[in-house]
C-alpha cells in the first residue's frame, strides 16, 4: 500500500456543528463528495452545499429516533474495506459499496449531559452508538481512511490535503487514528464511570480514567522527566479550570502546588478573607484577616523563609493593597477567585509572576475520586471531603476549650487536613504559627513545628515564641503522650486530634495534668 491515500468521498456526521460548514465547503471545493446524516446533512444543504444522505446510500431510512442510521454494511464496508485486497474490492463491487476515504464524526454530548445533572434516561439517550462504531472502523483501516473526531483538527486536515495534492500521508492518518481511539476510549470511560455511580457500584470490576491534553510541560518534577497536564472535564474551580492572565507557563510542580494551595484556601469559603501559602505541596502559612492584605501578611509571618518562591491562594478577589504586598518578594503563582483592575495593573509589572483566576471556590465537601498510580496498579479512593464543625467535637479533658480556642482548633483542623502526614499545626488567633509536615514520627513533627515558630520569633524580634497560647492540631491520634507533652512545652493550651489510640486514656491523663483542653474529632486526615 502506498503512503499517500486520495480523498474522494467523505462522511460527515457531527453533534457539534462548529466549523462544519467551512469544512464541508473546503472539501467540496477540493472535489470531495459529501455524505452526511440528519442534522449535519440539513446544515450543509442549507449552506448551499451538495450533500448525499446516508439513507440514500444504505437504502434504509433513519429510524428509531435516529438510533439506527449508519449501522449498515454500505457504511461500514466503505470504511473497513482494504483497497489493495482483491476480495474486498470484489465484495464492494458485488454489493454496490462505495469506499469512504474520510470520516468526520464527533459524538453525542454525553459528558456535557451528565455535567448538567440530567436524569438517568436522558443520559442514556445521549450515549452514542453509531458514532463510536464508525470511528473504530475507520481508525482501524487508517491505511486508507482518515478519521477526524475533533473540531480542532479540521485545519490540520485541510493543510494536509493542500500539502499533498488532495491526499493524506500514512503518518497523518496514524496520528488521527490514535486520537480517534483515545476519544472513543475516553467516551466509554465516561459512560462506565457515570453508570457505576448511577447504580451505586463503588468498586466496579474495571475502572478507566481519561483526560484531555491541556498542556505539554517542559519537564516533570525534575528536568530529566517528561510530563504533560491533562484535564478530566470537571467543572470544579481550581488550577485545571482557571484562566491564566499573565506569567510564564505553569510547570509540573507549579500545577501540583497551586492545586494544593487552592484546595486548602477553599476550606475557608466566603467566611472572611483568608490566605494560604504553599511550598512543595505543604502549607508554610495560612491565616484569616480583617482584610485580604492582613490575611496574607499573617500567613507570611508564619514562615517568611519558606514563603519565598511559594504559591499563594486567596479566597477572595485580589485587590491592589494585597497585590502590592505580594510583589515585595518573589512568588511563583497567585490563584484567586478574581482580581480587580488595580491589582492586575500592579501584577503586570511582574511579567513572570503567574496570576490564575478561578471565578469561584472549590467545595471542600463535594464528593469526588482521587487516583494514585502504584507499580502495576491504581489506587482509587473518595476525595477527603470530611468537614468538622463545633457540634462534632468531643471534649475529653477536665477543662473544656474556650470559645476562642475552639475557633482556632477548627481553623487548625482545616489546615492539618492539607499537611502531609505526620501533620502538626500550631494556630493562634486565626493564623498558623508553626507547621510540621511529612515526618516519620509525630513527635518529630511537633518539635519541628515548634522550632520553626521559635526561629520566626527570633527573626521578627518577638519577645516570645508565637506558640505560647496557641492551639495544636494533629491529623491522627497521638500514639504516645510525648508529642502532646512537646506541644504543651511549646506553649499550646488546647489540642484537637481524632482520638482512637489504645493509649487515649494515658494521653488524656497527661493533658489533664498539663492543664490542656483537648477535643476528639473521630475523623482522621492522613495525607501521603
């Protein structure tokens, strides 16, 4: 078979009519015969183009509300026949089957229908059958047939035809075939995932994840690793749906850290200005404030050293005063629900500073799935969407926390949820003052967080460490009292933890002896 394949006859059957008329006209001008179905044929005809209905080719009308129109040998024979196989050619001639050299199909909008919250029956009706069948047939026969499934490839198709005198190269057809199979694979994945959820199947026998390329990255976590960023069609506000107004292209680590930052700051909703500063996917400062500028300054003061070159997430639109403050040091990314004109102008002077706007906050309680690849497999779990309120707290010590301590305990708990385990977070007056993350022992995290607070106090010229009078959160229970004692020695007065250790009684006794108030949440937040 030669490398070049002529394009004389095309079948166009699309749900998304974007660019259809221009494509049909361009093909017609190149002498290509147009076949089409239903609404596509109508649109082409209304544009003054000559088009032949598939029903005329098959000898059968479209029936069953359009469910049956292209599932016919006259169509699939034209797509699947090997042009250099004498038996195939003879069969085509014997049965009056004409070859189809180009298939342009995009599928019923199943994913969009599900995203709109349609009912079960409506979703079922938006499962395309004929489209995927034709795509798979045409893509299999890419030795002779070109398959186009994305509007964005119309231009590339026409450029290919112009470059090769109305023909396509094998390399082009192979690339289009790969895209086509990825599309049908993603489509089937969307259907099976939706159906599993619809029937309450939490662990289906087979699970498929799919994504659409959003960005080819310069490299991955390190320069020797290649990487790319894919989106999954979710409408959840965040790094994947944000608009980047300015700055350099996001890197692999930028995307990962920005996601962590925005998910954390979204925990605070619209309940007053809040800021989270992230470094290597861990928070180095989180705070509320009277203003957004105040929240940023208080978050920055938790760990000024680590904040350099960090990611900043805000729960309210960026304003000029906060923008001015942020630009005083080097920052990689700022992500916020919005930004006013004055803030944008200030950031414009920092051309490398990336500004992402999300037009909303993520819902920390919304259900979702998370995926993690391991060697030879995939770990799938529900997203950690646990949310604790004051009513969920169980006081286990003789002293109950004060109202001010409860407010800080709940704040610390929200932050600890987003810190790598073992996680320890000291909070005072609605701001983190020490964070210990990712240590192999909980007592080490407690010591590190306290030591970082001491270092910050020294650097800022404070009379005492800010952990004096703070509260402390632990993402999992204290297995021994040593971590609790270390927190008490650092000056913490109240503790929030899940509870559930076989030594809870010993830990509670130590807390009582130290005069600490302690509450259990009954919920753990391991984050690995």
